[in-house]
């Protein structure tokens, strides 16, 4: 017997006496994240329908494989073989580790999935089912400390996705100055990704949080203050950007597969 | 206007105990502590409850109300539905002494383990000068009233008694952060000891401490995560470590 049932503590047989619907939030988190993982896995392996009319899916950008459709490759840079051990390699599989790693090690998502998937704890003041707990002190969870490296990689991806969003302002003939629904979808998705990245705790630390003397660094202090305001909404940006990226991929896939028509405003 | 409310109050000691039902009047504007006092005055004369200021500033009346760590003096009776049964128990992370009173001495032992502020050797008494923007981060942490609700809800010790020896808990992580962010504190190894001795790495940032804090201190976002990032600077970031060796300075 341990935890809340340890000798000396108040003898109460229930694991929790909470009367509210404490299970609702972890259940919803589990449902949404699990659905996203299933969809993202399917799309990562599909290896098709990721480019149409100057729209490229964020799951496939940058497209670095020799197998990429030429229009999806930036500057002809596609150094990775189309196959690995004679098996076709989807271009998404080459790059997804970076955005995936950024989200997996994100301080907000850690809270979300430790609660929803690992039930450690499922909710506050609800006893967890595990007999032992070592937190993030050992492998593999000590790797959560690599969050800043994924953050840096995420910034590079954001720049590339911004380029993709700009390119989407071309029409089918490749002429500039046109805007479609797809342009708005990509702009929204990229904007949310920037807000998610900039509101990140690591960004806040890097910008100025690590300082001891704000007064000696007034510019960084100002930037830290701004990032701190964004940081209040980090969880919100985490969810919106997740949905936005998924929807951007769905949109591009449907257009590329011919199920939807990308409507041009002008 | 008074209304009848049904309370289940845990009564017992470290050997045994149980929830006991009691019906009591609750008047408009009252808080849970008022009702407990009425029970004590009219029905359970020997009910043990710790309290002091009745204003949410002393941190004495910490208990669990309907399973949530709360201050009894800050929990309004009007926050419960008409006819809702209210369950009141002692904090479940600490040994119980009697009824609603627990032994929180674990926290005082942990407080002693945190190295104190180290003043610059070249500054005498009264010579320290700091700018407001340099100390305002730490001032948020000074709002702590030591109710230990954050310690109570933290699953690292609540659900794992064996972790108590190696884990200081959120209350003391804000103390460490307060000192590490202090512009004049000269102690150099605070980040490493936070990780290696006070168990910062055990925290998996599920934010329960922040959720229960009656002073609304953003414990996780403003203390624990910044400290985790500072630990990464000195322990897990070779580029940062190298940079600090070359430039030999700290922000």
C-alpha cells in the first residue's frame, strides 16, 4: 500500500473523492490526440496527394525526397533517396520527426499526454495507477530536455511553411497576385504554427528568461514581456495549430485527389 | 437565510478513521470553515481543525473538499448545488494527526534543505540596490502563504510516499526559482542542486500545483519550467555550456 493509502495517512478507501467530471478532459485529450496520431500516420505513409495548384501539405514540406513531385521541391533540393532497403520511402517520413519531436517534448503537450495517456496522474488529486514513478530523471523521458533543439528545428520549418504559404498566392498558371481558399488555409495554419512556436516556454527562456538582470538587457526584457503574454495562451495555440495543420493537410489532399475544387477569389 | 446542508467529515487519527455524516445550517455568505465551526460548536465538540486568519492569508485551513485541495476559508458554500453532499477530509499527502489536521512537517524539513540567499561579498548591509524589473519575477513567488496545497496535490509525493526523501515539491521549486532569479544571489550551483538534490527532474509538469494555488501563483509556467530550462542550460545543452565557458558570464 502506498500513495494515498500509505500507513499514517487518513484512512479513505476511495482513490479520489472528486465529484466533478474530472475524467472528461483527459478522455477528450486522449480522443483528439489519438485520432491525430492515426491520421498523421496514415498520411505519412500514404506518400501521395500532397501537392496541387501551388499548395503543398505541411506534412510534406520541405519535400526532400527524389520521389517528390518536382513542383513541391524547393530549389531542386531533394537529396534523399526515394527508397530505403528497396522499400518506397514517403517524403513525409523524412521530416516528420522534427514537428513530432517538438510537440512530443512541448511542456504543454507533456501535461496533456501524461494525464490522458499515461494517467500520471489522470487528473489532480486522483490517484494514479502506477506503483513506481521516477518522472523525467531517466531514459527515455530524460530526452524531454531536448525540447530546445526541436524548437530550433521548428523555427526552420516555420520559415519553410511561410514560403509555402506565400507560393500559394499564385494561380494554376503560376502567376502571382491570386488568392484561393487554399492560400487562406495555408496562411492560417502557418500563422498558428508561428504563434505556437513563439509562445513556447523554451522560446520565452531563450529570449530573456535565462537572464538574471533584465535591467541590463532592456530589449530582451521587452521581448520577454511580449513572449510571456503569448505564453499565457500556449495551450490554446498548441491545439489550434494542431487542428490547423491537420486541416491544411486534409484540404491539400482533397484538392490533389480531385475531391474538392480550390476556389480562387481573384 | 439559513439552509440545511449535508456534510461528510472525516474523523479519526493515524490508525483509523471514517467519514461521518452530519446535517448543519449554512447561512448566506458563509464559507466551508464557518460551517465546520458550527458543527464543532453544536455537534462535534472534539472535532480537530486547524485555522487562523479566515481570510485566505495564513494557509492554515488547508483540507480537501469534495476531493479537491482547498482552503476551507476561501470555499464559499454558495459554490455547491442545493442538496449537494459536501465531503471534507484532511490533506491526503501527509500523515494525519486527528480529524482534519495533518502533520505537514515534511515541508519544514524540505525548507531547511534549500540553500539560503548568498549576499555579494563586496556589498555591506544596506548597500544592495536592485531595479524593480529585476525583482518582480521573484515577487510573484513571495505571495506564497505556505498552505501546502500544491505539495498535497503533487502526485510525485501524494501517490508515491517513497519519493518524499528525494523530492522537494512545487512550494520549494518556487523558492529555488526565486533565489536563482534574484539579481544579487551569488550561489552558483542552484540549478544543479535543484535537479540533483531537490528532484526537479521528477516533476512531469502536469500543473496540478498551479491549479490549486489559492494565491494564483503560476508555479509551473513561471518557476518550474524556467528552472527546468535553466537546468538544461547547465546540464543538457553542450552549446550553451560551451558558450558560458568561453564568455564566462551569466545574464
